[in-house]
C-alpha cells in the first residue's frame, strides 16, 4: 500500500534481495566435465549471476540470471548449454 | 534590513547566503555566472560557512546537491539554458529521491541557433521533472521567493526541489534597489533544516534503487500528492514571510486590475512589468483590461485560473516559449485547466520574445486589442519577421 511506503524511495536492505530473473526463457547449464575453471563466464556475466563452488567450478545463481547466454557464447570449451525453461 | 542596488543574479546570491546554505555546487554558464561567483566570494571570505564543491559539469553539480541534500544539508545551485538541459536526468533524480534542492535558473534561450538571451524554453523543458517552478518579475521578488523556496522545498508535507527563475539580462544583469532582510529576520523565518529522514550517516541505506512494478506507481503518486499540497503550504509560507518582512508577492497567480476586467492577459516573468503599464494606459482609454501573472508554473495554479475564468470573457496568454507541434506551453496549460471548468472564456495564445527579442508595450497593447476587438487565430507568433502573415 502507498501508505506503508516511505516518502522517499529508500531501502535498508542490499539490492540483491530483489530477485530479477523471472523473465528468463533459457537457462545456462554447465557441463562440469568440460569446464576448465577459467572464469571467463564470470568475467563476462553482465549481472552478478555466477558464483563458485568450494572447488572453483562456476555455479549459476538462478535468482539473478536472465538467460542472456553471454556466458555460453564466451565459454571456450563450450561447457555451457542454454536449455529452454519449462 | 538594508537596501542594496543589485542585479537579479546577486539577489540569488544574497538569498543563498541568508538561507545559510551548507553546500553549494555549481558550474558557471552565461548569464548565471555572477550568482555562483558571488557565492564563492562569500565562502572564500568566511561570510558564508558553506562547502563549495567545484565540479566539471552541471550534471555533477546537481548530483552533488542531491547527495548532500539526502544527508540533510541545505543545498543550492544555479544554472541556465544548456547547463539546465545537461542536468535534466538529475532533475528527475532530485524530485524522485525527494531531495529539497533549491536552484536559481537564469532563463536563457536554448541552442541552436546559439543564444545567450532570455526566453523560457529551458525551464519549460523541465516542467515534468517534479520540480516546483517560480518565475520572477523583479530582483526583489527573486530574493524573497528564493528564501521562501527553501522553506517550501524542505517542508515535511512537500519535500520537493524548487527552482526560482529570472529572465536573462532583464533581471540577471539589471540592477534595482532590493531590500535585504536582516539575518535575524531570515533566521526567524527559515530555521535550520530539520534532520533528514532520508539517509543517515553510519547506516547502510539505498536511495532510489531498483523498485518493481508493485511499488513504483505509488512512489510517483506520493510526488503528485506532495505537489498538490505545495499550493496551500506556499500560501501559508508567504503569509509568514509577509509577517516578518512586510512583503507578499501575491501567491501563485497574482492579478492586477482584474476585479471588473472583462479581458485578462496571462503573463510570466519580466513581460508582466511591461504589460502592467499597458493595462494602466488602456484603462485610461476606458478598456476593462487586467493581468494575471503565472508566478508558479509547477504547481500550476488551476484553482486560481478557474476562479478568474468565472469573472472574465476573454483570456490571452503571452508565452515566451513554444512547444513544437502544439502551442505555447502556458497557453496549453491554461486551456487544459479551464476545459473541465464550467466557465469558458474565449482563449487566445500569443508567442513573443523568444531568444531575447523585446516584448514591447506596443506588442502587449496589440495583443490586448486583438483580444478585445478582433477575431484572431487561436494562437499566433507576435511580430514575426515574415513575408507571410504570422501564424
């Protein structure tokens, strides 16, 4: 409700509370057998949608990935495939 | 109180000093330069203990003011024409973030062709940014209105940025006697800004960041409602200012000799002074003419215009700007305000004085005679130098 909102648009939470991936059509799926841990996907991701697991493999953060496929395009060993969402 | 003979630009500078602004950030541009030059002198001499932030552009100047204002500082900047246009994105930010920045704007025509002379095209281009807009007629009015603008912008029911404009050269570089209120009078009228509820030092907060469709519209509606409240809050503030200084410039739409008038010309800025003399002369000839001055363009004085429309048969609107593909900006707004009202005086628009061309008494007289006695076009450009008839 309008009355519940502050007068100025302020927030006390960091902006990653906003999950911004609802319009994704294709999701990146990583074949870890082909991945060389080169981090190129992480470098090219225009959002903050790629994290790393404990041993250095990339993990897609699906709350933020909008399915732009830049990671799949840039991945040298072609370890990332774009799969249509259900 | 003292009286000084100063330009409209210095009227702005003195108002900022009297308001005890904390932060000034500005970039020089003709014909605004003297405003911020004088403020820089005040700061350098210690007369104004403010932070003067030098920046590389008007865009950055406005950003500096927004950031300081969000933390509770009283902020001031000034610009003109191209500089105002460069600020455009940040003007939306200032209003959207509800930061009560006050800005002096010296109305100067927009290029190309390059011009340094006055018209209202620069500020009319900013009418949808959420800024309160005052148009000044005299150097005294500029100083008084700037002081009122601080209190209005910072009022808890308003919290919107405000610009106070003055016509280039006619005011900016013309000296007039101006009553400078005493610092004690201004302090009584304009106490220090209340602590900001926007951002707090030491607390992690975001201002104006991502908002989904579920909230955006409600935030915009808050601005719309604040702008509606601005009218009544301003009238109270001006009453209080008059109580302290003895001067009241007449609210949002001051009128002149409209009580028994059947024809009224709506004016803005310095053209009003010229038109007032014409009204006196035509009254001497027996014409029942009067004036209404758009002192604010945002909020637009809809209620005042509708009241006026109940009393008069003909309204002319003298515009110093033009909205391409439509008509003069003030003309379209006056027409919009009156269409839904029960009274519909005959309405006609006159576009004059673009790029610093003088709006002469003869021009104003012709416009009023045109309204009184002739069937003219709905909208016309006055004294256009053309082989074909102006239209």
